[in-house]
C-alpha cells in the first residue's frame, strides 16, 4: 500500500505509549495496533482528529504517501 502510517514515530517523539494514547483517544488497543502496523483499511476522520489532538500533531505527521 502506498499510504504509510507513522503512528509509532509520533508516539516516540511525544514519549507516549500506545496504552496512554488508547486511554486519551478512547480507542481499543487492538484497533490502535491495527492502525499502527498499517493493516487498517480505513480511518474515521473523528478518530484521526482525536489522535492528532492527543499527540499535538497534524494528519500529515501520521499518514504519508509513498509511490510504490
């Protein structure tokens, strides 16, 4: 897939664990893990918004497009 999810990079930059993000965003660990590993097929804008608020970042910091 040409969309790369950099959630792990942003978590490291913010020194936040996946568990802490899960609690702040009110998303299950399994759903965040699916997103983090790039296995998600879609993400709701409301979820992306909540993640960006929790990590104080922009959507482009989390999602990246790369030519295959």
